[in-house]
């Protein structure tokens, strides 16, 4: 189960604390607002020429993600234990099916799924 609040810098999607703590970062010729708890990962990827397109920390309600320019998506879990819940059922006895795992998609920029 995801924690209620991802970190002290987030108070949920659209929250005042979340927006007040976003980090302004120049990416791909534009200044972007990046969630505080993942900005260091986004900065490292871009510094290593792995260009990012969008991201969200998940705000404690879902796994976070970072979209890559080549179309792949990095999923960020709050803990190793949470990530293991998304392993294949055969490898860890999880009740989540492979279909559930592969059906997960990050939200669109407008907040819809």
C-alpha cells in the first residue's frame, strides 16, 4: 500500500505544499517544474544525456514516474518492498497479475489516465 504522503514536500496532487516545493529546472530549452522528491533523479538523467519529457512523484497515491524522450517510462516506487509487489506473481507469490502490472500507465499531462 502506498503511503498517504510521499514526503514532507508534498501534500498530494495539486496541493499548495506540492507546488510551493517544486524545483524549477531548465530542461530541453524550457524551464520545468519538477516535484521536489524526484528532482535529483531527473537532473541526473538529463545530465547523463538521458532526456526526460515528463514526471510525477506520485504524491503518495501511486508510483512515481519519469518519462523518457525515447518513449520508455521509469517507474519510481517508495520502497523496495512496494516494488516487489509489482514483480511477477510467479516470482514472489503476489496477487497482482501480469496484466495488472502491464496495464499501469502514468497520467497524461492534463492529469487524466
